[in-house]
């Protein structure tokens, strides 16, 4: 049976290289701090030790990720924020038509869901915008978009004196689940499963009243 992977430390690599040079009868034997060979050994040992640690972390992550996938605990994807913008224009004698567009707000990108028309006699139309990427940063507040004040640029040419702004907050955007959050959820599932796996705990649980002898259910 193969032994578990154990990364070597910086000091272990330093000593191993020094011992090799001594055993081989090399003239490079001045290992005092600051010497040329000592500096080279330290540089090589540092790179090797860091590589070992990265390899171990990679193994650990692969094992944990495999367990998550088998048990159906893949990372939850983030959700995209959604909101309404109002497109204002007045004084037109013909229908104003604005195609599907992208709006950039200082690096936050949103897209309209359909073309917009403002009929003659109307002064505005509203359209839904959706964030291009998931994340809570896209949950912008009311009036964060206001093209007449330079708050947002659009990918299509707008008729003169057209204003786009958001009368309400955008909402619904969430970040992709972090590794820490997924681990916490999995640990709660694991402890609850172990607690309910015991016949004694199952016998003592009264799910209707919420009274249960196992600590996991009482939580």
C-alpha cells in the first residue's frame, strides 16, 4: 500500500542538498549564511518546498471535490441581479425605437431583455435589465443609473435628450458559493446524518413536536 503524500519542508530540502554535496565530495561546502552556495541552496529549497505544498493542496482539493460531487454538493452558482430602467424621451412626433442594448456602469454590465418603443404622446417606457454576471455587486440602488449625469453608458446610439435611469433598486444577485460556505453546509449535513443514523436517536425523535434526543435535530 502506498504511503500518504507528505511534503518536505524548506529546512528538509536545505539539509538534503547540503548532505548530498558533502557526500559527493564537492568543493562547495561553505554553507554559512550569505555565502553564494548557501543563497543558491535556499532559493532552490524554497521553490521545491512551495511546489510540494501546492501539490498536497491539490491532492486534498481533488479528494474533497470528488466527495462533494458523489454526494451532490457541487458549489452553488451565483444568481444574476435584475431590475427595471426607465427610458425617458419627450417631444417626438414619431415612435422612438431602441434596440436591445448593453449598459455599462463603471465595470458592471447589464443587458436589456427586449427592444423598446416609446409611442407618440408617451414620455417614457420601462424595460428589464439583467446583469451579465452573477454577484451581489450588481444589486445597485435606485438612481445608480442616470445617463444624463454620466452614470452608465449604452451600446446603442440614443436619440438626443434621452435619459435612462433606474427608479427602483436592482435585486436578486448573489455571489458564487464560497468553499468555506460549502464546507459548513456539508459538515452540518454530515453531523445530522450521523445523529439520525443511530436507532436510539430515531426512536427518541418526535418530529411533530420538534422534541428530539439528538443534538443535530434540536439545533
